[in-house]
C-alpha cells in the first residue's frame, strides 16, 4: 500500500476516567445501591499523541479491556471523559468511514464466509459498493501476507492466519485508531512474533494511532514506542515510559542489552504496582 493511502492517526485523551460496575445480588439487583460497586478505573488520565504506538501493560483483571471499550465508545465512563480527536473536531466513532477499529483475542470470523468476504464485512455494513469493498479487502489481505487466501474459509486456516484475517478486517476501513486487546495471546511464540512484526510494519506504513493491550512485557517492549504500566484494580498508571529503542524492530533486538534494560524497567514497574 502506498503512502497516499496512509490514514494517519488521531489523538486520544482520557481525563479523570472513573468506571464502577454494579455488584449484583442473586436476583440481579444492584447490591447496596449506587454507592457500592466494583471500582475498576478511578481518575485515570492518559494523553496519546496522533500516530503513537502505545502498549497498555497490566495484570489480569486490572481494567485494561474496560479502558479500551471506553476509548472505543462501547462503554460509558461514570465520570471523566474519553475523547478521540481528529484534527478539526472530536469523534466518538461510527459513520461510514469509522475511524476506529478493534481487534480481540479471538478472531471472531464468520465461518460461512470466505476470507475475502470476512475481510470486506465492515465495508459491507457501511454500504460500500461490492467492487470497492472487494478491492479494499484484497489490498488489506495483501498487507497481512494473505493475498492468496481470499477464497478459503476460516475452518481451513491456522490460528495465526485467522488472526491475520482479523487484522486485515480491522484495517480495511483504514482506521485512524487501532485498538487491540491481547490479540496474539493465544498463539504460539513464533506465530506471535511474526504477527508482532506485521503489525509494526502496518503501523510504520499507515501511521494510525495504536493502543495495544497485553500482559506480555516482552511484547510491549518489542512493539511499542511508549509503554503505560497499570496497577491492579483500580488501574492506576504506575509507569509511563518512552522506550529508548531503535525505530526498526527486528528479531535481533530481542537479545540486545538496550532491550533487556527496557524489559527490566517494565518488570520493576509492574512489581512496584503490586502485580
Ligand atoms: N460488564 C461488567 N460488569 C461487571 N464487572 C465487570 C464488567 N466488565 C469487567 N468487569 C470486571 O472488572 C474488572 C476489570 O475487567 P477487565 O477490564 O476485563 O480487566 P483486564 O482486561 O485488565 O483483564 C474485572 O474484575 C472484571 O471482572
Ligand atoms: Mg482484558
């Protein structure tokens, strides 16, 4: 894909985010009224520059997915604001050219649709003409190394290939913000590092803002320019590090002293946070 098709990134600004889930009793009623509940986020601030690649690192259950859902507009904060800001105005997402795409740990492909039809789905839902969406889906599949797999079906693919289709489907709308929630966590080590490389390459080419949730310190250090380390629930930011690593990430980097230093710093931050 050429630079002319690059989408660029948007700014993400979270201010004073609070999210409390009601604790329900056996009858499904909120126990103790609105005053009590599970406090997942409490006064969280985060400012992400357009085009940044940020890893959100934190222990299981601390509130990472909740945070991502708030950014995507899939959930509402009880206090504070989550703003996704294109130049010339704020946007909560939606519309024909949705600026936000979301990738989950499970690829969530429709088994009765071919790879090409799965990839084209967001454009189909947006009402794009068939030729246009097929062309865009082919381009997206090419970007993730699946140019020849368009006619195949999900059941015929490996886990890594399915996740690449999921990534292609996310990229087909040329999102300006890509949210990924532990997308490669279920894959084997080698497949995972290949997908890490592919994601870095997509980001370098297209320049969208990326928020990548992971509980892998090594993956966070390898992928991101900035790593935000969260404490156990309610998630506080215990470290916010700009990683001093070269822009070009290759497998060799994983064995270099600079990489080991970053990994150690993130590990210490996680421990400091009480993980
Ligand atoms: N819709 C919900 N209702 C009630 N509790 C929830 C809901 N979503 C998440 N939680 C709880 O909030 C906490 C944080 O969840 P989550 O954001 O999924 O954590 P993480 O992604 O960091 O593992 C967990 O204790 C989880 O059980
Ligand atoms: Mg989660």
